């Protein structure tokens, strides 16, 4: 069965620090990859997605992610975090038919001013 | 409406009771999904609707769980004889339908927090 692993459950950073959240998936075929974010008190929303083409994907709010097929990874990065990036981040994978998403357990990010 | 809505936002019930959770997708979205998020875990896929039919029910954890969708709009997730392990946030998402290899963004609702005492 497909699975998604997020290595860090809780991350605490100071403003302006760089961020990298790990995501690895288990499926070996063609995949579509997503990062979703949930800000406190808000709905899950899409941060960025990878379907094909350039493996470096840029999303909203300065986030980017790199798809490395050989490592089955899709890590999320931001060079300089802000207090407003405090949220929970979920990596998700889709493969095969339909839009069914397989989610990782999430990473809670706390950014201190 | 502007987004996916779900009701109720919170539901507390006693073990053994039945509950119904409702989802109103974005107008025009033919695909609808139910997910469950237990405390400290990621979202688990439950069921997918394409229009009013459910081609993928693989995530429903037991026969106590069922879902229907009418009029290619509202969906109801029903849990019969609730158990404490059913306590979770139940999230609904909708999207334009899957077509070929084109994946469409899923838009999520706020969720229903179910607590089974």
C-alpha cells in the first residue's frame, strides 16, 4: 500500500530561519505530489503541487518543493520563515486513478518572532 | 456557495448512537471526497463520489460507515453504532472531476469534529 512519511512532527524556528520539511512516499510509479497547509482555525489549503516537468515547484508565500524521484522525496523549503507561517503542513500523494490523496501525518511548525 | 461547508462543526454523541455528517461541496464540483483525521495523525481517505456514484469506497473502515450523495451536490456520511475509536475530525473535499491524467485541486471544508463518549 502507498504511504507517505513526514519525518518531523514538530518544528520550532525563529523568524528568518530557513525551513525544510521532509516528505517521502512509497509508491514507485507515476505520482502527483502535493503540500497542503492548515493555518490555525482555517481550512486545509493547497500550498503547491507537482504533476510533471520541472522538479522544482514554486508555491504560494515563497514556498518551494523539490521532487527527487530517485529518493522518493518531495521536501518543502522556504529560505526565510515568518511568524505567519505557523501552521500544520501535510504532504500528500496521488497515483493511479481518481484524485484520492494519501496524506502524511503532518508537521506542526511554530515560528517565534 | 463560495467554499465547501460542513455541518455540524462539532458533534458529541454517546457510544452506540448513530450520527450523520453533512457536506455541501462547491457548486459545479462533481467529485467529492470524505477523509478522517484522528488526533495526531494524517488524513485517511474514506470514500470518493463521482456524481452520485461512489467508485471508490475502499477507505470505509467498517460496515458501520456509509455515505450517499444526492443531486450531485450534498453528501451525508453516516456512522451507525458509534464507537470511541470513531472520534476524529471528518473532512470533506470537492473538486472538478478527475479526467484522464489530469488531477484537479481538492478544496477542503472546515471539518466536523466528532467525539464519541
